C-alpha cells in the first residue's frame, strides 16, 4: 500500500507540473503571436477570461466526474485535451482558431485542478500538498523558459506551443499507461504519506471532525472557505500583475529592478511551498495559515509606507518578497484542511467549489483592481492589497470559528 501511494504521488506531482506548463505561456508568446495573427493587444485578456470561465465550469463539474471516474483517468484525459489545445495554438492560422482551442484548454485545466487537489487532500499530508503546488510553480516557470529558448534560437512562437504539445502529450500517454495503478487506498481518514501513526501538534490535520453530519455547520464552513479562495487571488494575482508597474511608474525604479522584484515574488511563492513542506506536518494547518497571514501582513506593512516616510524600491521589493513567502502555503494548506473540517464524503464537492471560487476571483478581482487603479492611480495598489488581505483574514477566521461551533 505504501509503495502504491508513493508511485501515485509521483504521478500527481507530474500532473501539477503538467497543469502549470501552459498557464504562463500566453504572456510570453503574445507579443509575437498577435502580430502573426493580426490580433489587437487587448485580445489576450479575452483569451485569459475565456480560459478562466471555462475552468470555473469544469472545476464545478469535477465533483460529479470524481464520483464516476478515478483521478488518474481525469488526469489522462485532461492532459490529452490540453496537449491538443497546445497543438491547435501552434498550428492556428487565425485568432478565431486559437479561441476555439481555448475551450479544450480551459475545460482541461479546471477539471484536473479540482480532481488532483481533492485526491491529495483525502490521501496525503500537508507536506505533499504544499509540494504539489510547488510543482505547479515548476511547470509555470518552465513554460516561459521554453519560449525564451525558442526565441533565442530564432524559432517562431509556434515552436514554443508545439514543444508544449509534445510535453503535454507525453505526460498524457504516461498517465494513460499508469491507469492500472489507480485504486482508492482503503483509508477512512487522510493520513500523511509514510506517517500513518503520526503524533504531535500536526497529527489532527488528518482527522475529520466528529460533527460533519451537521449540514448547517458544513454549509457555513464551506461558505467561509469559498470566500477565502475567492479573495486569495485578489492578493496573489493583483500583486503579481501590478507590482512592476508600481515600481517603475510610481517609485521611478529601473525596469530591471522591477523585473527582479517580480521574479523574486514568484520564486518565493514557489520555493516557500517547497520549504514549508518539510515542516507542515509538524504543525496544525490552522497554525500554518495564521503564521503565513502574519508574514503576509508584515510584507504588506512595508509596501504601505508612503514615499515621504521612506518608501524606496528596495523597501517595497522587500515587502513584496515577504508577501510571496507569506502567501506560499495558504492555498495548499487550506485545501488540505477541507476534509478535516467538512468530512471525507463532502470534501470532493467542497474542494471543487473552492477551486471554482479561486478561478472566479482570479478573473474578476484583478479586473476590479485595474479599474480602481485607472481612476485613482498606482499609489492605490498597496491599499488595495491590504483590503484583500483583511478580507482573506476575515474569511479564514470565520471558517475556523464555524469549525469550532
């Protein structure tokens, strides 16, 4: 049984690398892609919105899929769907064809996101949950590197998408070839890999609560958890989207400084998940989340310092880096907590709601922030991030409070 879980864990890690590979590719490819396809600059936003909307639909439908099919089948089908989408992108003669293949891409991404998160929360520890989200970061970092390498070799943007097709298709074949490995481990409660008899402060991370049959209580916890995931991208994505502009246009920092700051932010988000994995099982999930929120608040405090009181690009960059570290364990740790609070029977459905809420937040809150910044100026960015942080903290504490009633 232990060997089976370890083999499946490797496949799950690859599944999240596969999820991250194409996620960040469009931003790198679009400057050349749009010229070839004769598409306006702003149409990239339409593709992002379409992808997100379809991912929300797929994530909400994933709970039903997981009742009929095991996670391995969903991963295999979704990897093949996204590989065909990448092939379509690479061969598309016009923008309309790209939009059509985006349907495959969005549906595939949303379904596998919910399915893998639900399976990990049921059967693996907080450590592996953080590491698998770190694997998404590895994929998200590799995607742009593929295009950068293609451009440095003088190859067109289509070569990058064809390379992504090859990688995704190979992973789809691997997932298909290992379908025989998938059978639900006979465990009633999710336990940490290699530590089924875990003791200590983090041991109760893997014990579903005894009152999960209280439908009203579960509904209230679910609502608070969904709110948490809706507000989370309001902080993560808004910071990543506008921080470089804030540095260059408001604090007059060089473009190279802004680029380094943003690289550090995303690197801290990824590396933080890998690092926290070594300690996650030693602490209660709630403790990890609260400590991460405190660290995020400390980073935001540095970004909120007005220029007249000593705000500099270095201070803002330091705050942004701390924010990245603070945010790193929030998404996976709260996801891992779901079966304990809501029960195993409801966890798949609740997690699909949470993933859908995160995608909906990623689609709407950055747009809202952009409209506010357009009206008030970039100086509003730190205050906007602080508002999203307050809402995030409130949603988390409401979820904890409901779990104790």
